[in-house]
């Protein structure tokens, strides 16, 4: 409660009482009567409102008034007041549409990025991951862990749908246009291979074998080939030049053959989802491959070796008072930078968080009322009254001041009216 406002209301009420005493000897005169009526009505209005305000929180003047006087209102109506507050919070303030409207005013992903970059979130995540990695690497039995991981992978590999996984990778590749990037990377490498001397030697061997097979022992064919200049070296050079021109033209995204390649890849990705015979052959091949390498696979050795290297590097970093796992810090920084620069990813994150939060709130909306009820019920009677005074005390003191002011105005008006009638 604001004590300064209460002091002003008390002072105004005291002034009204003093005014009554001061004006009473002169109440037979016009001015004295006007002041006497003004101060009397102000005191009556102030006392009435003071009584009403005090009745909210207890018994005015510490007198146990009859129930019909309506005193000690908060204590006697505790359950009803709590129920109305809960209903207001749950059904009027924190409704799903209201919460959604408030959430739409904020970009959750932007808030998250700001926290990560400017308020220590990145460092906090790094410290958590550093501690987690340290606990895992330094306390576990590496050999046992490696064996467990290998057993799990081999025993559950048959549950992993290679067809669906390949389709997911293919769709992601097409969606992000990595197929064009792969082709753009491969074509210059193919041109280098085609232009190389070893490749020309291979072509020469193939061409020479084809020519000898065609000519055989027939003199006429040998003569024609010699006359036309169809020797191994000439044909090899022409094939090599043609391949270079073909791959150079294929570098253009508008080339018909390149478009056909992309279309074939897209159709194949679709077949990975829909073509059951193809899916069956892929899964069967996966099973056969796992069975053939199961006995020879030493995955646990690789896992154990990798973990031991991590443990040794962490120990060396600790001795030099560096971060035990600097690669974690690098990955966290890269991840935060990627999120900060990727607006489509931020938009998806924002939609996902809001949709998840609203769905959870829809399922748990009744818990809002329960939480408010439990919180209010945890207050004792004195604490609940003190809370009401803190939240509404200032406004209630203004009611007292308004009562004194309105009473004074009404008193003055009544005196003027009665004095004119009496006069």
C-alpha cells in the first residue's frame, strides 16, 4: 500500500473534523453555514468510505461488527474470491487465443539467437557440452562402450530402412540443389581424367583391340582402314576430344543430357518410396552385406581407438590449462552462426516452438487454474489480506479522498439549496 496516499487521505479527514469544529460557532451565518455543511459532509463521506475500505480487510475500529454489516469481506469470502480470480486468469486473461496473439508479437527464434549471441547462451551451451563430454569420456569403460555400440548397430541395422533413408537424402539433395553442385564438382574432374595420358593409353588399348578384332586376317579391311587413316592413335585422340567437348557442354545446366540426368535422379528418388520390388532388393542387399561383413567387422576397435584419442587429447589440454574439448566450442560457434544467418531455419524454428507450446497449453490449460489456485491457497489469511492491500491499497485510498471531496461538494450544494429555500 502507498503510505503517502494514505497519509493524504487521513490528513484530509482530520482537516474535515477540524473544519467542523471551527465553523460550528458561525453556522447561523451564510459563510459559516456553508463551511460547516461542507466540512460535515466531507467528514461523513470520508468516514463512510474509510469504514468500507477497512471492512474489506478486517473489522473497522477492531470492533466485531454483526455479519449483516458486511465487514471482514476478504476473510469471509476467501474461497469465492479465489475462485473468481482463477476463473478470470484462466478464462479471460490466459486463454489460448490471447496467448497465441501475444506469441505472434514475438519471434521466438530471434529471441533465442539474441540470447545465444549477446547474453552468454553460446558459452553456457559450450560449458554444458564440455562437462557432459568430460563425464562420458573420463568415467566410462571405453572398450565396453565400443562393444555395446557395435552390438546395437548390428542388431538393429535391419530396422533401419535404407530405402527411406536414401530417399530422404535424395529429396534433401534435390530440395537444396546439391545435385547441381555435385555435377558441377564432378565434371571438371572428369575432364582432367579424360585429358590425362593414362586415360588415352586405356582408350588406345580398347581401340587397338577393336580394330584387330574387326580386321582379323582380311587384307581388304586392313587396306581400307589404312587408307582412311583409322589407326589406333588417331581414333584415340578423336574419342578423347569428343569426350572433353561432351563434358564441357554438360557443364551447362540447360544441356538436355544434364536435364535428363536430373529427371532420372528425381524419378529414382520417387521409386525409392513407391517401388516395392526395388525397395525389397535394396533391403535384401543390405541384409546380405551385413551378414557377410559381420564377422570381419571390427567397428568396436575403431570406436575404442577414437574415444581413447579424445581422452588423451582432453588430458593434454587440461595439463596446458586449455579447454579439454576445443572442437565442441568450434561446433557450437558454427551452429550458432549458421542459425543466426539462416532466416528460413529461424522461421521454421519459430513456427515449431510456437506450435509445440500452443499444443502443450491446449492439453494443459486446466493446469493454469490449478497453479493459480494452489498459489493463492498457499497464502495464510494475513498474507492474502496483505497481498490485496499491496495490489489495491493505492486505489482504495483514492476512494477515501474522492469520498471526502464529493461529500464536501454535495454538502456545499445542499447548504446553498436549503439556504435559498429558507431565505
